[in-house]
C-alpha cells in the first residue's frame, strides 16, 4: 500500500528525548562532580572533610576529647613528614595547636600540597580548622626543615549530634603529594644553576 506511513509507537519519541536528556545530565554531573562532591563533603563531613572558621569557638565545654595526628607521603614524594606530637587532649570548643615537621633531603626545591581527612567520618563536620599549612602549597628548599602549624577546635555541637556524640577520639591525617613548583621558584632555581655554571673572571 503505497503512500502509507508507518508511525512510531506512541511514546517512542518521548523515550528518545528522555534518553538524550539523561545522557546530557550525566555528562554535566561528571563535569561538576569534583566541586559538588567537595561541597557535599564540607557541608556534611562525609569522607572526613573538615570545617573552617576565622576564630575560635565562643563555647568551651568541660568535656574533653582526644585528638590523634598522623602523617604520610605519596609514593613519589621525596620529603620526610611527621607529626611532632602523636596525640593531645583538649576541651571541646577549646582551640588546639599542633605541629607537623617536613624535611626536604634532596638537592633541589620541592613543592608539596597536603590532603587530609578526619576519622571517624561522623566527626569530620565538627572538626574545625582556623589555620593550617594545608590551606596553601608548601615549597621546601634543598635541605630545608620546617615546622608547620595547624590550629583547630572541636565544635561543641558534636555532643548534640546523634551519630558523633559518642566519639572520644578523633584522628587527623595528612598526606603530602608533590606538586609543580611556582614559576618564580623555578626561575630562581634556573638562575642559580646558571650562575653556578658561569665561569668566574680572574
């Protein structure tokens, strides 16, 4: 029967549109997944992400909590890195100050950035940093050894949190991984090398 057009089943066109929409949505989510996940972790404390504050807590409880410190390095990071104290006990809401030590045993400048997490995860949203070496890239010169502070407090809301109120010990862990040197450092190193290689006038 010529001239007769076979129409697609009802709803088929709509299914195609929905499929395309899902594909586009998934692509957009993949593109935004890192910042969205980071935001989600900061808000909820999921994955041990911490909070930030410009100043200490206005409320300090008589109840104490123990904070442990851990440090490690990515496989190719040539530094030495460790906490200078293994643990401390602070009152909830009280500002604590801890130090980590980093050492560059190589003969070249090395830059590093620290990632971190808090365990147990339920306590992450209540662990608040005021200042930390992890907020910015660190550059150590050849043979340089530094002490790097982290200032923090445990938010009193932890005692009112259904999931975290029974936490008695929090572990703060940092892992340093090597990153590209800032351009200024790279240029200074190149200039220094060139100066050393240049022949000296008699």
